[in-house]
C-alpha cells in the first residue's frame, strides 16, 4: 500500500513539477510565453476589480507573478511527493491563484470555441484542486501515531 501511495503522489506531482520546469526553461527577460497570455487577462481582471471596488489597483510585474507560479509548482510538487501537507497547500494556492485567471471561460459566450476549451481546462484544474483537498483530508484523518495494543500476559499459577 505504501509503494502505491508514493507512486500515486509521484505521478500526480509530475504534472506540476514538469510544468514548472517547462515554465522555468521558457522564462526570459519578458517572462516567457506565459506572460503574453497573462498580461491581457490581468488587465481585464484589474479593470473589473477597479470598477467594482471603485479603487484604482496598482500595476505589478508579471514576471514576479510567473516566478511565484514556478516556485509554487516546483517546491509544492517536490514536497507533495514526500507526503507533505505543506506541499499540497502550496499546490492549492497555485491552483487557486491561476485557475480563474488563466481559464476565464466566463468571459466568452457558450457558442464560441474558446468557451469549451477554457471550460474543460477549468474543470480539470478544479478536479486537481479537489484531489489535493482529498489528500489533505485523508492525511488529517489518519492518526499520526498508532499505538499497538498490548497483548495480555498469561498468568501462571
């Protein structure tokens, strides 16, 4: 059972670790290809938030956001392999940060081709989020230290 649990964590975390490695290799002075996708989406989010809150939102560096995503994916995935709850919290925070931002199906009509693609990716990230919540729940439901019951000693007469 222990080996299959470890193998499952390795396979699950490989999605995040390999993605972080690819993002790291593509990271350049501009932030890489992900920056080209994030900048327009961040401006839409910033515009929506500033109009709803009535407060101007300051600009921030997209490269720092991408570096944070790479860190959360890489370190969180590596810690998750060894069964760390902290690693799963890092992966949860990465998914909570990026899923609604990258997969904004709600900005498209249901009849557009982007809607279906983004909705599928959004649901996949939601499933990963649920799997991490399940892992944390199962990890917390198992007692940390299990005591062995002592067998009663036989009395000699």
